[in-house]
C-alpha cells in the first residue's frame, strides 16, 4: 500500500486559492513601520526567512545584536539608511 502525499492548499476571503507549500502565517500585530520596510527591501525568496527573524526579535530573550547582524550580513540590509 502506498502512502498518499500530503497536499496543502490555501483559501482566502477574496476567493483566491492555491498551493500552500512554503506559506508562512504569523502574527504581525506589533510590527513597526521599519519591519515592513525591511520586508519590502529584501528579495521575495528571502521574505519568509527575514519575517521569521523579525518575529524572533520581539521575543523576550531575543539576541538583538545577532538578529541585526544576520539581517545585515546575510540579506544586505543597511540600517543606517532606514533609521
């Protein structure tokens, strides 16, 4: 007996739907304008990884220096032009 391959799909209130593989849903309630500017500046293929870092930055024990360094070195963000 072969096992069925799991398929994920999404459905939105505006009627769109599609394949949900790789979709990341997160609470962005506390995100700042700077967080959204960062999301706008990175490549589409990098957005989910950057979004995870931004979400982690709001955790109580977050290592802010590590997160900022990672955003600068791995994703080429220049915070001096955003502050």
